[in-house]
C-alpha cells in the first residue's frame, strides 16, 4: 500500500510492478513450503526408493516403515553402518525432548517473570536499576566464552574446580550434573531476553492497580498472580513460546552434558548422530549382506532421518499454531524495544 | 512510581524473595562462568590432579597454533558471506511485503513462519546437498549440468553453508513490526510532494527502519561470529579445515584434545574480537545518527 499509491493502481505499468512483487514474494513462500514438503515426502519413501530413485517429488509406494522406527529398536548393523541411534525406539528421544523443554518452561517462566515483576514494581529505584543491569548484562557477552567454564561448573556444581574447599576437614558438598537432565535445564532457568520482555510489559501497567489490591489486603504473591498475570497473557504467550522453542532446539548444551547417556538424548542430539552415521553410507545393490537387507526393509536411511526431522518439527508447529495470534499481538505490544 | 522511602518494609522483603531465585540462577549460570573463563584461560587442567596456573602459556599456544589463524579466516569469511548475502534480503522482502493487501500479508506471514526445528532444518539441507542422493545434484543432472560436490568441495563448502539462507528468503518479524508502525500519512505527504517509489523508500521508510537495522546488525554480527552448529553438523569443519570456525576450534580443543585452558584462551581472544567489532559498529552508527 504505502509505496504505490491507490490512485495509480489502474495503470498497466503499476499493475505489472505489483504483479512482479507478488510473484517474487510467493516464490519465497513456495521455497519455504517446498522444503517442508520435501522433508515429509522423503520420510514416506521406502528405503530402496531413497537409494534408487531419490528425486521423485512424491513417493511412488508410500510407506510408513520409517515412522515404525519410533516404536521399535534396531540393533543390526550392516555394511559399515554403525547405527547406535536405533538401539532405542526413537520415541525415547521424543520423550526426552518433551521432558527437558517442558521442565525448562515450567522453571524459567515463573523465575524470570517474578524477578521482572519485582524489578519493575516492587524494588526501590536504586536497587531496581542495579538489579536490572545484573539481569540483562549477560546479553552483551558472547555466549561461547562460557562453553568450557559451564562444563567445569556442571562437573562439580557449585565449584568450578576439582580442588573443592574444605571447612574444618570436611569437604564441601558438590554434585555432578553431567549426564543429568538438570545439567541442561538449570542453566536455562533464567533467561535475560525474556526478562527484558516481561519487565518492558510490567512497566506499562499502572501502579494504581497494584496499590488497590494491596489496600484490599492481598499479599504480594496474590497481587502478582491475580491482578498482574491475567493482564500479562500476551507477553506470557510470547515468552513461553520463546522459552519452549529455544529449549527444544538447543543442541550444544545437551550434546556436551548428555553425550555419554544415550537414553537421555533429546531429538536434536539423536538427529545429529543419525545424520552422522548416514553420511558415508551408500549400499550398492550387488553385494548386500542380510544385515543391510534387514536395515533397508525396516526403513533405516535418509527416510528415517527425514521422519525424525518431521517428528522434531511437529511440536514447534503446534506451538506456533497455539501462540500465533498472541505472538503477533505480543510483538506489536513490545514494539521496537 | 512510589519512592523507596514510602515503600512498606514487608514489600521490600517480598521484593527480595521474588528476586532471589533469578538472582541465584543468573549468578551461577550467567556471570560466574564468565568470571571463571578468565581464570581457566591461565590454567592447565589434568584428569587426576588439580589444575595449576601457567601464566600466558595458553595464549602463547593459541597464537602459535596455525589453525587459530585458519579458524579466524574461516569465521570472517562466513560472517562476510552470511551478512552480505542474507542480512539485507529480509529488509527488502519486508518492505515489498507491505505493498500487498492486508489479507495476503497475513497468509504469507503464516506460511512463511511455519517453523521447522533448527536441527531438522540443517539436516534437510545436508540431505539436499548429498552428492548422489541429494536433490540439488538431481536438479543439475536433470538440466544436464555438471554435478557439484557441494559440502565436500573446499572452494564451495563455505558458500554451501550460507546458500540456504539466500534461496529460502523471507521477511523479518522485527522489520514488519516497525514498518507497520509507520503512519500512512507520511507516505501520503511524500506523495503530495511528488516523491517516487525509491524516493519514498529513501526518505520515509529507511530513516524509521535504521535504528532497528543497526540493532539487528549488532546481534547478527555477534551471532555469525559464533557460528557452531551449522558447520559442525553440515561439514564437521571439513573438507580439511575449510569450514572450521573459531567456536568449532574451541569445541575441538576442549572436548577432543581435552585442552581446556587453551580452548578458553581462544574463547577469550574471540570475545575481544567480537567486542571490538561491536564497539566500532556502535561508533559508526552513532555518527550516522548525527548526520541524519
């Protein structure tokens, strides 16, 4: 609308320009959709079609063999393929991802929202300013600097070194969070970016609302829960969506912390391992041992990789559908901050 | 706002209870690891016995390692390719998107933002690039063009990492939010003064987008300089070391060579490089503001 005025719309040249713009944009949309369609179509191909006839847009004999791997484990290896991912039915990794992401959301949102609320509405101005800097300062620091220190810290929490101090001869307690879900969840328990979103929102609410609740004798917790949170629903949707998708997509953290615990891998790690084992695997038709035959029949191959990719994307898609309206509103609401 | 003096005691106490969990988490997982990094970089780690301080030795090892320079070269190459090819496309697409009807905008946005999980997205492209089974070589064959080795070709590998971002173009949510907040009257006023298509972009749209572009550029630079997952999954840093980025090198030093001190020293070098770029960027941007 804004660049090309309404009045000129009848002219042939203007209409052609608009048509070109629309075509360009629809091509972009189509490419995005095509990647999704290609992923779904490849996941429905039987393995021999993947190898013999990989370029058909849609499988000629659709098969759900790859999706059956969700519920069955495969231990046979064949022709230089080491497929430890299938030692567990793939649903294990789905369950782990759901477990890690939902616990992260359940912990992060209350912790972050309460801190933002306190900084916005309860603390004295000077304390609020200092706390604000303390909470968002890490946003300016490139995260990679913490890769090794975080590993050391998680190895003997809360001490970053092996020489744990002792008091009166007794060594202080320490816990190894390596190999535990908590080693992935706890580092995400506070999120500076979501803190910023929450604080920006609470700042826009009038203090009188809170004072009214206080005069009625409500405790601080009740004031926040019963008065503020119902108003905060759009921003809550945005932060929950961000927290969930970030936890769901996280790779490096779970990879470092859970590497040796295959039964606890989330989907991102399982997908990485699966593509890693498939990369150099190319069975030729002539010399095929029975183990490879069996692998092919059970749907192991790039079709299984794509099936797992589809499975990993479904919860993201559901979250997007659930939060779509609120997401658009929430982003307009926080404006350009 | 109430002033601090008027705040009753029980509210001040409650405020600290509200803040405490976040305070602990932000300390232990936010600031503490950053502080430790500056300690670890000066230490050597052993499996069985406690670490000792070794002074500048880790930094010396970083400087002497030929892979350090290689990794920085690759990282800069990736950053330049990635920003050069893909940073401005979303801005351009967002501006054009505003020309569509409201209903079309809605539909396009929904279809555009159908999410694919990030590892799934990387893995799809790895499959597309497969030398014999991948779709891209399939297309080239269908067009009777020579097939490419894509990720296995040292000259093409880095470009192949960036390419998906270019062909899968889409708008940026932040830009759309900004564009929608520009009042239509401004465009009408420009119209009355006889401004044409590109003049309106230059004098009405751009001045209002510039702060967001500057902010996104800073975040993008910090992001692309720390790229890890993409090369780690797509190429594993190869062929040879053609796509080994600095953060991959940090990872390799820490978790393959188990040289935690050297890995952290390299992380600190990268930290200062990124900070320098960000500071220069902010200065340039500030001058830019004064002019306009």
